[in-house]
């Protein structure tokens, strides 16, 4: 009888653990690169549409700033104002994305460091004004170097400056969808633009489901996901639908810093190439394992084809 009672207690404890694991709240953080999009800001009569949408939805987000965008149009004072608007937003966490968005693997270490320093001048001034820190850094193109030497060198530098490298688990090539989306809008083909916007939302959710499946297979539990997107037209128009779909799928939108409390983000990055892959791949021990999962990843070939056609037209 005692043995049976003990077995029942053990089985009950295991069941409870399983219930706790599988009923854990699914969460995701929204992170936005290439802020502020001053070209779009000018086009939209100096209204930061994406920021306005995020505020209306009352969701937290992190931004990664390229300060050279302030000087991309002749309205420098207005551009500084919109940068300040993004930074002072109470739901915004602030990060450096370099000054001019260079590929680290294509430039020297010294040149890249110079670009990092140049990219934090206005950002730190405004952040200090609103009692915020600039402690996160995200690599342009998520290119962390062409080999282990470059990787280690820049990691040591960022650590010495108290920067934390900003990871992500999911992205859906929104920059590619946005190029096609804007092409159709600029040519007055509203129906095609709308179809691309809807395709973007669907593909984002499809990719999230894939990465969720991958993470659950590896870690045996839901993880705190981090989504990477950009300050662009397609997000200004469709991020509300993405967030609605996330909530329908029982995801809670949480601050970037909260996602980083997940122990997965303390793992060693074992990927020493330049391609900007999800951190779920970076943590894998072998290239064989990466390739196995990459082959199962939802295809972006349809949007790639249209994107390449448009690029050829523009030449």
C-alpha cells in the first residue's frame, strides 16, 4: 500500500509539472530596427504612424536606432523631434543599431566601433533627458562577423562598454514585403498592396508557429520569443493585425527586458558566420542540426520572387 501511495504521489507530481509547463503563458516581445524612418515621416506629413499605432495598442516595444536617418532629409530639426518622440515613449526600451547600418563583416573592427560610437550621441542625450538607459546593441543585418575572430573581438568591445547584444528568435523578412508593398502603393495598385499586407501577416504567424514548434521540441516548453521587424510602411499599416493575431493565439506582448529573463538567452552562441539567423539556430551545437531545422522552415520564395522582379525593374 505504501509503495502504491508513493507511486501515485510521484505520478501526480509529474503530471502537475507537465501541466505547468504546457500551460505556461506564451509571450513575445516586439523589437523594431532602423528607427526613425524619416523618409516615411516626411511622406506622412510628419506623423510617426507606426509609433502612433503602437501607442494606441498600448503594447511595449524596443527600438534600435540608426542616427544617420536624422540627416536623411532636409528637415533635420523635425527628424530630431521624432527621434525624441520614440525615445521618450514610456513603453519604449532603447538600443543602438550603429550610426549608418554597416555590415560588420564588410568593414574593419575600428570602422565598426567608430560607427557604434557615432550612433549613440543623440540617443544617449535624449535617453538621459528621460531617465532611460541605452544598454542594448543590435547588429545591422544581424551580421556579427565573418569568423570567430571578428565575433570575439566585437563581443569583448561591447561588453567593455556595457552593451548587451540584442537577440531575436523570429523575423519574417518584413523589409522584403515592405519593398513590394510600397511598390504597389506607389503605382496605385491598392488591391495588390493589400494582398501583400495580408500575406505578410499570414507568413509572420506561420513562421512563429514554426519557431514555437522548434523551441518546444528543443527546450520542452514555451520560450519567451523576441520578434524583429522594422520602422516601415507595411508595419505601420499591419502591425495592429499581427498583434491581434498574436493575442488570438494566446500570446502576451511583454517588454523586451522581460523576454531576456528566459534562461535560453544565457546560452553560448556557437555560430561564427555572418548570416543573420535566429538565435534558436545560433545556440545549436552543430551545423547538421541547424540545416535539419532550416530545411523545415516555411518558404519565403513567393515574396522573394516578386521582390527580385521589382529590384530588376528599378535598375
